C-alpha cells in the first residue's frame, strides 16, 4: 500500500466515524429542558382540592371570617386582610409558601403540604381569592 493510498483510507475511515457519531447523536449535546409552565389557578378545581383532595376543610371554614376558628382561622376575605397568621403580608407568594411549608402562627401550627403540586396550589389560591 502506498502512502497516498494509506492517507485516502485513513481519511475515508475518519469521515465514516465522524458521520456515524453525528448520526447517532453522540457528538451533539441535548438541550436542557426548560421550566415547566403552570397554568393560572382555577377556583372550581381549587374548591375541589380544598374539600376532597387535601385536609384544608378539616381545619378551616371557607365561608367564615378569621375569628371563626375551627382548628385554623376562617378563610373568608383572606385576600382582603393585611397579614397571614404567620405575620407576613397577604400575597400569592406568601400564601403559597404558607400552604407548602406550613409553620407556627397566631392561632397554632399550619401543617406543611409538600404533596400539593404548584398547579394545585395555584388552584387553591384562586379559590381562596373567590371567598368574599
């Protein structure tokens, strides 16, 4: 085999390996998945979660004011109040954190709800906003 033939064989072999690697996707990194978008809350789904898919109704009256305590405070007009039971201002993010992480407040302890998805919490917040 001449040196010219050797160069041609090596070039063809390299081209073949390069093409095979690209075709298999080995040379191309896969893009990272972007964040999952969560839809706006639905008050009807939130009401169902409140009464059927969580323990919310065990501790809270949805149709009574703050001073009407079951175990936790009544939730009527929650989003018209200044602060939550933990002293933080009432906002979507603070309510989300209070539901997810729980904690100790003026009346007692709010249990954490790490099993609720972001979508379920959005739905609960939409429901709580509808309680007037």
